[in-house]
C-alpha cells in the first residue's frame, strides 16, 4: 500500500520512509540530502525528490549538522537591540552569513549582564560554530572560557586587554578627536560629554579620553566635562541640560551614542533651547532623523554595516582553521556636519 503524506496526527516521515517510497537504500537518500548528486543517477535523484514531496519530508538540519560536526549556525549576542547601531551591525553580520552559507541566531541581552551570560550558555549548548558578541561588560574570564574551549569568538566595539580573540569596531579615539576638534574650530569653549555609565565599556571610556585630551591641548580657555546618565532617568537628564544651558562659556553637548543623542535633543526641545543659538549639539552615530531635526544635527557616522560584515568574515576564517595572533580592525568615523554646530559668527550675523 502506498504511503500517504503525514498529517498533524501522524509521526513525521523519516529517511527510512523516503527510501521505502523511492525504492532505494537509505544511503542514497542521505547522499541526496547532503548534495552528493554526482554519486546518484538522474533517475535515482528524481525518484528521491518525488518521494520527499509525496511524504512531505523535512530533514532535521540540526541532527544532520551535529552528526557531521557542523551546524552552519552562528550565534550573536547584542547588548541592546533597540539601539540603531546594533541593528545596523546585525544587518552586516546577517548579510555576510547569507554570503558564506551560515544561519544567524541573535539574542538581545537588553543591557542585563545575567541575561548576557545565559544567552552565551544557550548558544554554546546549541553547538553554534562561532560567536559574534557586542558585550555589555562581561568579565574577560567568562569570554576567555568560551575561547579556550575552542569556540571561535569575535568581539564588536569593545577591547579586551587579556583576551586572545579578534575584535572589530570603530576607531573611537580617532572619531571622538575628530568631533571635538570640529567643535573647538566652531568656537565652542566648553564641551559636555553626555553618556550612559562608562563602567568597564572600552568604547565609552576611549571616547571620553580622546575628547578630554583634545580639549586639554587647546589651552586654558577651554573645558570638558562628563555627564553619566541612566537612559530611563528623564529627571536627571533634564536637570543636567538646565545646568549646561546656564554655562557662561559657549557650550556644546557631545552625545555618546545615538540613543543618548535622541534623548538630549528631545530634552533640549522641551526646555525651549535652540541649536546652535543656545547650545551646540553633536552625537555619535548618524541616525536618519538627525538630518530632519531643525537645521540638522552634526554626527559621527559609523560604518556599522561594514563592521558587522568584517566581524563575520573574521569569524568564518577562524572556523575554517586560520591560525594567527588576535586581530583588531578599527574603522574610522566620518564627521557629518550640519547646522547644530554652526560657528558663532554665523549665528550672530544679521
């Protein structure tokens, strides 16, 4: 009696069922599923293909991958998927995965360290072939345990001093120095760096350090300050903005990332402040809305898609067995100048 396609009430068809339907051996079915078509005649391939369609057979890719020692899966953990930076980096990783024949599994740690650890455990248990991580601030020893176990690992937008793994991201010092020099050239004397808590996050500390170094080199008439804020604390943000607006020096706010830039811009708008008349405004990242906000907001554009793509390329090279010292690829930032950092003489002319 001819087998019928499986239904929700029946067990799923197996390779044995396909072999019986096609009147071939299980080895032939396995070769077909593995793409070894040269070892099968055209007639045999057609019979197996028809049997698979008749039965509605779907191979268990996970089981097949584990049996061969390959799953073709890449795990990615991002610190905050609501951040446009993370989304664009993820797009780059995914595009590279498609090009290289891998499937991407993404986990959002939502800026929670315990959740980040849990997802890393989950992905390693799923036997991913490699990991791309944009960590919140996971201790290096935790990442080292993954790397030492032989699982290829690439870190995005973070430096890990004692961890031997590849790292890809922005040249934060170059980008922050470029932005700060622009603000000074535009006549701003006090630059206020608004950032989420710096903690152990290297990208934030590198940006702050570069800003302070450039301002210090400019001389005694210039000053720099750092304001660390929790994104959820709108009252603290409003208070910090009021204090900044009262500065006797011509001041500019340098927002540490795209989300902070948005919060600062909205906060200034609520206080009735105008840029660049009342204060200058510049931010890391260059979100689409920055070009639409009044006269536009100056920003540091990051090649986020390229960063993600490069990270995956590094990872696949490690998966394929390349042996070399840990590599670091730092992309330069691009200054996009708009009206929010207009020079004083341009603002006061009539």
